[in-house]
C-alpha cells in the first residue's frame, strides 16, 4: 500500500491518481486531531471562539469525546501589552495561517514560527510584544482562540456578533476590518 503524502507539498504528475478520503486517510486525520487536542487547553466552554472553532468542529466531526494521548503540554504566560490583539499561545495549533497572511497578504512579516518541535511557537521577532499595523488579518484567519481581537473579548459568541461599518476608522483597520457589535438579547 502506498504511503500517504500531503497534497500541499506533492507535485502533480500526469496520470496521478488522487484519493482524498478513504478509511486509512480518515483514521490518520482523526489521530492528528487527537494529537492537536492533547496539547490544547480543555477550556472550550469558556473560550471566546466556542462554536466558531475549526478544532472544535473537527473534534465533533470525528466524534472525539476522550483523548488517547496524554503528556506534557506547552504552557505560556500571557504577556501582551498591545491594545488590539489578545494572544493565547496555549491554544495555537501551529497551522501557520496567521504567519502566512501577515507575510504573504499584508507583506509585513510581524510574526513567524520560532523554535523547533515542542518549543515551536508563533511569535513576533525576539519574542517581543506584538508591534504591527494591527490590521486584524491574523485574528480573522486563526482557526482556534489563539488570536482574538480585544474589542470583542467577553462581548458574546462569534455567532451572536454582527458586522457593521466603523464609525471612526483607523488607518490600518478601515479597509480590512468591519466593526463587530453584539446583538441585543
């Protein structure tokens, strides 16, 4: 049986047969989600992204109710002093989406993956405080609650927040970020 290869790094060749789902692939995906959850805080009930979290959706899809993998978890102290983005690196699954959008779309490179293996984490250069244009692209693409806009903290779940036009736009955010407002109960 041929080994599994990643679609994002495997060059396409003529006559290639691509299978995106079978029993072996789904078993591997389930195991990967379990491994991600083993290093993730078990705080979904109070997380700002509850109900709007890709990791939570995958755990539900694969019917993961308990985890087979236990061990040391990465733990980080919260130390952000920037006014717009709350970073909780314990929730980061190192997908790299925030790094890519900051570098390739915004052209800033304000964050990157530092370290290797268990010590790897997404961080600004030299692990300083986040210092960028605060466009919010990293927040909008983050699949977990690792990056959250401070304006929406404790304002309700994402599904209860509606978008509106900013009343006083800032230079960086005006073109890319709508204002978020919790719907009245």
